[in-house]
C-alpha cells in the first residue's frame, strides 16, 4: 500500500541510530526481502489464507514462528495495519495486534528476522507504534512484544517491553531531533514548533 505523501515512517526515525557496519548493500537488501516475505506469510497464515511460496531460508523463519504460535496460541485482532498521525505527519505499519489466552487486551506484536536482539532500538519502534495506535483510538496494552524469528527453525524468542513514560519521551525526542536535522521537512510539514528561519 502506498504511503501518504511527505509522511515520515517510524523506521526512518531510527535509521540515523542504526549502524550496519560494513555489510554490503546487496546483502542488506536480500535480508530485507526475506523479512518482507516472512511477514507476508505470517499475515496470510493469521488470516487463514494460503501462504506464498517461500525459499528454504524463509521457510525456516516461518517454521520458527509456527513453533512459537503453537505454544502461545495468539488470537489476531489485526495484522499489517498502517496508522497515521496527521499532526506529526508520521506513519508506521504495525505487524500485528494480538491477544493471548487469559490476557484479552490487545498487544502490539512485531516480527524480526534479525540475528541479534536490539534492546535499544526495539522499544522505541514499539513505543511509536503504541502512540500511533492511541492516536487512532486503538486501545492496547502498555506492553508490546518483539518476536525474534530464528533462521534455523527453532522456536522464536519473544521480548516484552513495557512502554514507559521514559521510552515514550525518547520516542518524541528522536522525532524532534529528526525534524531538527532535516529542515526541509519542517518547511513541508509547517511544523508548529519550527525553529527554522
């Protein structure tokens, strides 16, 4: 789905803080394609639809998800839903909102095919998704979950993050920093706290 013009993506806010080192661009692009295909397969599965054809490696990530799902038994409230903040002109696509047995409140669930956890980045991404949900009157748990899928097919590992005032404050600070260092966005957005001359 095409994103509204001039909107900033949540993942774009985090890019200046991500260091991919000397990983070649084609390797990063290939990994991104794997992530997209695995996300699509999980979404189709959650909706009870046939999953797309996956490569052997993608299938292992999907199997990792299935093993976690069998144990946790989540109920999907929605999947791959994009939300917008019209005031900040910010957008993010939430992988899923799920509930669990005995815990009926919806919780944000995001899938990762990263080889290692990113405990500094993931809560910020989830915090923005949380604020976008609230902005769109989607009431959810104040905790959110990252699910790290394993490329060997073993059960996915979940990381639960409380979305504290501190985390949400960092989210807002990163947004303001992004706007500050991209003055053309201030002009495009007519940002109310603009300090650009």
